[in-house]
């Protein structure tokens, strides 16, 4: 269960700009339950230290969740590269969740990856963020045996379709 998670932890491009620590949590049964373990780690994280902590709580009904950051272009009066939250999750087969996956990466709000025509130079900055996302996906595809990939948003919409629609509108 932890071999693929280790690869994600090692391949992930952790923020070089963040001043925050990453937080590793072990959540039993479902996200409705409180964490049974929580520990802060300096960036970039040491994957072996996280896995050592995870193995102390190894159980098929747990979620192993690293909340960290990576650098994306963001607009706040002007464009700048800033840390953006992300969660790297390993889900046990009995952990209660809806999508049936073993690994999950939560990239945060989808507006970082969707064109925002009302912002200056939005196309190039959004394109850079999308390239970062796709590079990570391809690196993970090369390092893991991926049987299914789903780009999902918190709204429940298919993010791949939402992105294609937004890019089509931006071109017209």
C-alpha cells in the first residue's frame, strides 16, 4: 500500500517559497473522524520519515494525508509565484470514500488552472500552472502503474471537461 505513496512523496515538486511546514495526518475510517496522528515536517519532506510514521498506524481503514504546498502562479493585484495548498493522500481499501481510489492528490481550488479572462496575462500564467500539473501527472504515470486517472473538483464536476471548455472559450 505504501510503495506507490512513497513514489508520490518523492516525485512531488514541493514549494521552494513556502515558509510553512507540511503536516502529515493519519485519519481512521472516514474524513468525518479526527486524526489519530499528526506531525509537522520541514519542506522538502523526507519521504522515509513520513512512511515510518505511517507504518506505525498501518491499517486498511486509514487515510495517510500529507498537507503541503507547491508553487503556482497566482494573481493578487499582480501575478507572482506563490505557495498553493495541496494534499497527497494514500487511502486504505476499507477507508470510507466515494471514488474508490488508492491514491489521491488534492490540488486545491481549480481557478489556478482555469483561464480567467478578466485578469491581465491570465492565459500565460494559467498555462504555466497547467503545465506544472501535467508534468506531475506524467512523472507519476512514468513512476507508477496507473490503471485509472480522474481529474475531479470539489464541485463534483469533471475537471478535464471543465478545463477543455474553458480553453475552447479562451481561444474564441
